[in-house]
């Protein structure tokens, strides 16, 4: 089979076919176009011929490209179909442009118009011609459907191949993502284990530090008197208490602030400091000082005492928010129980008693 797409064979083959077929194909196409124009009063034969020839040319061309037929045998038919489509299409285009109902030739040559009127045999065979035209239309439609089916099958095959390629790529991508997620999960578990061990060590250090400070408080309380050059948080707290009891509120305040600078997580010292501030600056002043300390430090005790400097409804709201964020900080539950106590409210409802009991249960658990 000759390859129509070969570099030098195709032009030679086409030129040879044109030389053998071009003359008679053009003549026959011209005669067919003229006949269809003359018979135009009966039906638009030029349009039918142009459509049929175009479809035939497309099918033949596809068959040649797909190598379903020999190019040497199919090229004459292709040339004839193309010529017929071109001539008939041109005639039909002129008919539409000039609005010639009886044909272009009849409008230019009166003798042809008289011939059309004198052809009584044409009228007698109109029904037969119409039947033939109807059959031709059905054939054209069948050919068109066959062509559409071929195109549809080709598109389906291409789509199936594309989908298969996409599915393969998606499977590979999913596999890589699962691998990455597995590696991330393993790394996260290892990091979580390390953080847990670090947190346990930190908690032990905090417990030991608080225990040391508590012992230091007891030892300093037994000694009495202010320490001249305090360095540790327990020494500053001792001095703050000594100054406070002696009425030296300025030095007491300085000592309390120095103690807070160590960020020790202990409730009682900050509660005493807040009481001193409320006496000196009022509740707003105490709230401002502890707000600044809470922003700088990390100790939950400072943040909790800061919340206590707000008024009733706002204080309770902030306290609940603090507990929601720090559910394991036991002192917060004790302070929450005081919000519902008889000492705070004066008169308790049944709901207040239940809330107080619930908070105390959380505190001791």
C-alpha cells in the first residue's frame, strides 16, 4: 500500500491522478452542475450534489489517511468527488446569491427558461424524481451517521487512553502522599514522645522549685527582718511581707514586683500583691499592673490573679475561659467555687450550690 504521507510519493501520485482524472472529472462535474441548475425548479439538486460529494470526499480522504484503501485507486474518486462538490457548491451559492428560483442559467438564457416550461415529461416524472431525491437524502444521512460513528469511536478511544493515563498518575500521586503522610506521622509520634518526656522533666523541675521556694519561705519567716541584698524569689517575697507588715508600702511594692520578675507559679504571693495594689491604686490600678505582668510572664498564677481584678460578670466569664484553656490548673477551680459561694453572693440558689460543689470536686480531684 502506498503511503500518501510519504515525502516525495504523495505529490507525484496526486499529479498523476490529476492528469488522468482531472479533465473528465471536471467535465462531468461541470455538466452535473449545469443539469442541477436547469432542474432547480423541481428541487435544489445542486445542494444535494454538493453535500453528497463533500461527504464522499471526506470519507475517501479519511480512508486514504487511515490506509483503508489504496491511495492510487482512491485518488481518482477523491478528485471527482471534490470537483463535483466544488462545482455544485458554486452553482448553489450563485442560486442563493441571485435568488434564481429557476436556476442561474435560465435567468441568463431565455431559451433555457422556455425549455424548462416545455418539458412536460419532467412534470410527469416529478413524483419519481422526488422519490429518488428522498432516497438520496436517506443515503446521505446514513453516510453522515456512519462518519459521526467513526469520529465518536475515535474520540472514545482517545478519552479512554487519557483517562487511563490520568488514573495511573493519580494512583502514583496517592501512593506518594500516603508515603509522605506515614513518614510525617512517624516523625510526629517521635516528636510527641520527646515533648512528653521534656514536659515531664519540666513538671518535675517546677515541683522541685516550688518545694524549694516553700522551704525558703518558712526558713526566712523564722528569721524575721528584711534581707539586705535579696537574690532569690523567696528572699524578695520575704522582704515584701516584712515591709508590708511594717507599713513600708513603697518597698513592699518594689519587692513584690521583683518577685514577679522570676515568673514563679504560686498563687498566694500574687494574691497578697494584688491586695496591696487595690489599697494603693484601686481595682483598676491593680488590673493594669497585673495585665502588664501577665503579658510579660508565662506563670498561670499571674494570669489567674489578673482575672480576679475584674468585676463580677466579666470576672466569671474570663475565669471560665481560663479554665477551658488550662483544665489541669487546680487553683482555678477553687477560685471558681468562690464565685458561687455564700460569702461572695450572700444568698445561694440551688444552681449556685451545685456549681460550687462541682468546682470544688474538680479542685480536689
